[in-house]
C-alpha cells in the first residue's frame, strides 16, 4: 500500500501494530474498546498472541480498508470522523 492510499484508508488504526490493551485478568485485546479477546498472558506468551491469526486477520482487513471485525466503530472517534 502506498502512502496516498494509506491516508485515504478509513479503517486503518495504528494500535494493532504499536501496542495492545492488557487487562488485570491477563486478557489481551487490540484496544480498550475492542470486542475481541486475542488471548490471555496467563495462558499464552504475548508474542504468540500478537502474532496469532486473529491479530493478523485484523491487520490485513485494515490494510484492505475493511472495517475490522473487532472494532466498535460508534465509540471510536477515529472511525466516526467525517473527512
């Protein structure tokens, strides 16, 4: 994907590439508003969670400008802003 297409992409979010949400129970999600648990650090290595199928699928959907399956669009300002 070139930079011009990336700037037009309404589904892209940096969080799956730069971080994650870790809850006190050990649950790992892409962000605080995500609906999907990617795994639990008490059961699975964080590296394996972040390189897991669900996280990879989410990133691929974003790159195709497809709204990710685990985003709560109505609560994410990034995805509800008009351009």
